[in-house]
C-alpha cells in the first residue's frame, strides 16, 4: 500500500493526534492514504471515531500506526 502522507504524532496526548491528522489531511485529495503514528492509548478509540464522523475509511491499526483513506 502506497502511503501518501505520514504524520508523526508520537508523544502527543488526546485530542492532539487526531487534530493534527485532520489539519494535515485537508490538502489531500479523496482516496489519499494517510498513516498516523500515535502512541497515545486513546488513539485506538479516537482515530476510528474521527474517521466515522468525517467520512474517511479507517483501514486499520498496527501497534502505534493507524492507516486511513481520505473520504
């Protein structure tokens, strides 16, 4: 899978990883693949919830990496 944007939000606490991802995704076209690196335990809840609310596809999470397709 080709990653169009990788965002390093490690060390940031809720809600900052999701807010950083939201801001950085705005300039991307629909269908772009984004990987968010976040070690905040709340990200496992926040990222899928953000995707559902914003119309993005949550592809999955592995360790501290979350993959999203912009809707």
